C-alpha cells in the first residue's frame, strides 16, 4: 500500500505552521517577559531604598551553623501572599 493511502495520513504543507509565525509569537512572549522582569527590577530597587525590612521580618527563620546558613522568610512570604491576593482580587473585581 502506498504512503498516500488511507492507512497512513500524510501532513500537507498547508497543515504545518509557518516557522516565521511561530518565531514571531515566541519573540513577543520573550519581550513581554523582559518587560515584566524590568518592572520587577525597578520595583525591587525602589523597595531597597525605602529601608523597609522586607526579608528580615520577625518570624523569618534564620539558622547560622558553623559551616551552613539556612534562611526561610516565612513571614515575608505570608505577607507577600496576602498583598498579592488582595491586588489580584481587586483586579478581578474591576473586570
């Protein structure tokens, strides 16, 4: 039986996505993430200059051993989670 028979479907050229279109969408995605990283970087730079003790709150776990250091910012994580939840809640209500 030939390849073009009904048992072996062959993809036509029109069914294959064009590489230019795929790369264009991927480029847009990379640019979007680049802008997000830039905005986050600026926010962290500005927060660093305010003197807020983000990352050094009471309840954050810090263990310094002889040769090891373990740090788990549990209070900072909880506070950040609450703030982001409120922000996303407000954004969802505005839509």
